[in-house]
C-alpha cells in the first residue's frame, strides 16, 4: 500500500494558520497530481504533518492544533483515501 507523505516543515516563525494554508495547498496539489497520474486513491494511506506553528513562533494550544489539523484534512483529502495516520 503506497504511503503518501507530504510534509510542511516546522522551521521558521510562521503561525499555525499559515501552516494550515500551506498544508491545504500542498495536499490539494499532491492529490491533483496523484489523480492526474492514475493513482488509485483507495489503495493509499496519507501520513500528513500536524498543523503547528513554526519552531520559533508562539506555540498553538493542543486544541487549536487538533482543530486546524482536522479542518485541513477535511478540506484537502479526497474521501476515497481510506486512511490517515500520524506516527
């Protein structure tokens, strides 16, 4: 089973909201290319990053990280993808 593992790095001073915007764009583009290349999404698993602020920025609360991460996945991951895992 192919694991799709795009990642937005935590380096920098960006906010969690900026991380969310970038992660949405990255995931949408990755899935656009997977679909264009005939990848069967039902046979993949997504291993995304959590939506967090940059390492040198003010930390987001665990509740905010959870909310932003779930909202990002809902906006970006096709429903055909059978699983999302965090390690």
